[in-house]
C-alpha cells in the first residue's frame, strides 16, 4: 500500500491492514449505512469501539483494575499542563527529570501551577545520554519522567520504584518496549507515534490518584470529570479512537511479546550497521540508546545533505532529524517492519558520498 518507507517520528507509519480497514470504514462503518466520520460519539457502535479500545489497552499494557483509561484531546502539550493543574498544589513542589526537549517543556509548563525541582538533567551534554537517576524525596507532589526522548533518541529501560506518585510521558514508546505499566500512577501517550493518528491522547490513571485533584478546574481539564464521563465529556474524536482500536487489534493479533522482540532486533541491527561506519556516527551513549528513535549524524553537513537525498531517491522518507538538532532520526515504531529496517540498512551500506 504505502509507496514509501515512512520513518517519521510522528505522525508515524501505520500498518497497511489498519489503513485499509480505516479506509473502508470511511466509506461505510460496518453495516450502519454511514461513514465512521459521521458516527455519533454516543451511538452504541462508538461505545462498543471505546469499550474494546479500553479493554485492549488494559490487556496489552497488563494493567490491573486499578486503572481508568481516558482518551483526551489537546496532545502531549496539554498533558504537560493538565498534570500539574490536577496534581501540583500552589505551595507544593513536583520533581521532573530533564532528559530532553519534551521533558524540559513538561517541567516548564508545570511552573505555572507550583514549584518545580529539576532533579537531574543532561542538558549540559546536549541530551546525548540519559541523566543519572536522582535521589527522589518523598515530600514531592509527584515525579514526572519522559520514558523515551523522541528528539534525542534516549530511553529509560529500567525505571526504579519510587514511593511517591510516578507520572510518565510515554508518547514515543508506549507498547514498544517491555515495561511494568503498573509501576506508574499516571501515564500518557499521544496517539500519533505508536498508537494511531494524531488527534487523541491516551491517559491511564490509577483510580486513587483521581480523587486527589488540587484545584477546581474547568471540567475538560479535570481528569476525574473526564474519567467519570468515560471520555465522553465532549464530542470524542471518533475516527482517531477507532484507528487506535484497529491498531491495538493488529498488535494483539501479532502478539505483544513478538512485537517487543522484533523492536529489539530492529534497533540492534540498525545500531550495528551505523557503528564504526565511515560516514556516520551514533550520537547517543550505548546504555541510553532508544529502541524507538535511532539518532545519528553524518561526518559532514554536505554528506548529510547527500544522504538525505539518497534516502528520498530510494523511497525512504521522514528520516531527517528534528529541526532543532539536525542529522538523522529513524523512528522504528511498531508498524515499521524488519524488512523496512533491512532496506534502510542496505541504503546505508550502498551510500557513497560524492566529492568527499
Ligand atoms: N511528548 C513527547 C515525548 C513527544 O515526542 C511529543 C511530540 N513529538 C510530545 C510530547 C508533544 O506532543 P503534541 O505535539 O501532541 O503536543
């Protein structure tokens, strides 16, 4: 179906099966006589979509019944504000680990609502490695981390237990690496990387945390009210949630364990192909390297330009690094197949710069 290998970091590639099913439903959803784009968010058909999506999130993340699953709009950026709005009192302090651009932005957003303590940061080394895991004091309102740093290509693999609410932005690695999801009191993920299309954000939150909102908020910004309304406080993004469901079904059919092993193989083989390469360098220290976003540079900006063009000429796109850092970034989310990665590796092997 797709004519290109799309390695963009979000919106990202979706499996062909998911795209064809979604396309069919745009013409008519099941036998309803209407398009999925026309389906009412309070219809019995959509309630069934929502219920199944919630159940699959529980199942694939291995969550206990202690969690509520909520689908919200406003993207990751809104979560950066909703978390402190709900859980950081004016005179309290929240701990943030500054492991990259988005992690930093989350911390900055929280400063509007209370005090923020940056417990550790790798900004001084341009985020080329994860910062050390800090000592976490229990008197903090919560600890916020970013499990995968999309722009810099670093990722927490093991996360120590902490004895205060643990909140994570999992936007770019949810269901992509082995994780004990029950370790978190709240985790959120924008859909457009490893879950579905843009327009919806998944939030999983422990019921006991729901009771502890720190301020009176507009209903749309209040987790408890959104949970009580079962994600239907306002008109839900029906199509975006439906495509997430198709993707979750696809993942279940494939087997989450198989997917996680495949992701490990994909990343390992790409890192190996780039290691000790004459024209490319890996930016991130080995122990911090992400399985989801492989970041690399070429040895000169001229070679970077040539490689970028070479990729496009070979139907590989979306590989240019984030505009703030340059270089390259291959997003290896679940829909990227091993064959896609093999093709990228063969492009890397065949690449010969001119006039170097
Ligand atoms: N968190 C992470 C880890 C991200 O990678 C991104 C976007 N790339 C965001 C948050 C922001 O998401 P949004 O654009 O939906 O606000």
